[in-house]
């Protein structure tokens, strides 16, 4: 069914993990834009990268009784049970956007009015690895800069307490192990470090790797674009030829690809992710049955499609709303 009900004065609270994070800001802007278009008030709250701060904000907001639904981009994936409990006590539905609670522990099952809208957490890592595999098959000499027949790579992981970082990294490892076993792409991970999602940490770690590994590194797989852009700056300073791939599809990553610096990003289209979360929000409050988990689109962006409209890449069409 492609129809949902207009907002009719609904009030939504959006709890973001960090307002200064570029990707999360795109989600906030997408939700606020959606609300403005559909008569829904969206108020955003900054978790300041601290789960206690975010939880206190959710508690205080729910205590006012002003909000029909909350959307949460959790600081810590392990906070789902606490957030669910707060929402259930107040009879308010919760949508987890982009950052999922720990679904392995059945957190969504604990509260029947809890939903998740975002990526299949493994897919960005898998797409990064598959890009490496295709490039290796099609142009091994360009990647295998030391000519030893083995892809040497490093991984810059996001916050290890968050599910999206864990799943992205595990997906890379699973495929790399498979290609080692079947011999189609011999590879070796030189190191893995926590970049905490930041450009500064990305650059610092890459600077250290450049000293430690010299010319051994042939590829850097980053859990997000912000870290990848820091890596790019370190690579530029070193004068080396290293393939760098990020995740998220932020505007700065697109610009870097256009300049021939960042090789690729896996865009998860945060603005459209927010639009989907908004539609889920209206459908739920309109009384429609909706899936508990909705996977959102993503795509590999490189020099070949960096200027192609997002709507065309993902086949986006605006939903139609019942009056």
C-alpha cells in the first residue's frame, strides 16, 4: 500500500547521537523537512555522544507527555532495552533510525511498538569488500602495488560498542576469508584500529600506519566517510598510492571522489532514510500495520556515478498520502 495519513499536528521527538556528526545531521534535516511537509512537528535533541545524556533527554521528554512518537539514533547499541522500557512505560512508539539496538539480543521483541529503519548492517562492509574483489579481478596490477600477488589492507573501524561498526567489519572479514580459502584473491589484514568515527582520528591512525607499514598498505577500508576523509589527508601527505573506501555518502565524500582523492563510498542516503522513517512514523500513528524492521537502500558511489542523481540511483518515488 503506497498511501499513508497526513500528520495532522503530530509532535515527534528525535534523539540523535551527536549533532556535530555530518551523517546524523543529514538524518535530522531529512526528518525536519519531512515534518514540515506533512504537518508534523519534529523537535531534535543532541545526545552529545554520551548515552547517559541521551537517556536523560528521552526520560525528560517523555515525562512531558507532549510527544506522539520518538525516533532514536542511539549513542550505544546496548541501550535499546532501557529506551524500550521508557517508551513502553509512557505508551509511546519508538523508531530506531540508522543505528540499531542490539537485535541479536531480541531487543525489538521486548517492546511490540519498537521499530528499526536503516541499513542491513552487514551490507556496507560487504559492498566495500566486493568492490575490492572486482577491482582485483579486473585490474590487479593497479591495486597490487608491491606485486606480491596478495592484497594487503587495513580497516579503520568505528566505535566498537555500536552494531553498525561491528557488522560492517565482520562482513569484510567473512568475504576476505572466503577469497583466501578459494584462492581468488589472496589477502592479508595488516591491522585494524578504532577511529571513533572522526576525521582527526582517521588521519592520526593513518599517519601511524604509514610509519609502521611503509609501502605495504594497498587499501584502507573505513567504516564511515568522516574517518576515510582523514585517511585521505594522511595519504596525500605521504605521497603514496593507496585505495581508500568509506561508508555513508556524505557531501564531502562526493567532493573528494570528484577530486580523485577518495576512491569510493557506500552511500546509504541518510536524507531518504529519514524520509522512510517519516513515512513509517505516519503509517504507525495512522493505525497501519508495518514491518518491525525496514531495510533502507544503499549504493556504491565512485567516479563513474558520483554525479548521477540519488533518486535515479535508488529508484526513489515520493509516497502518496491519503487525505
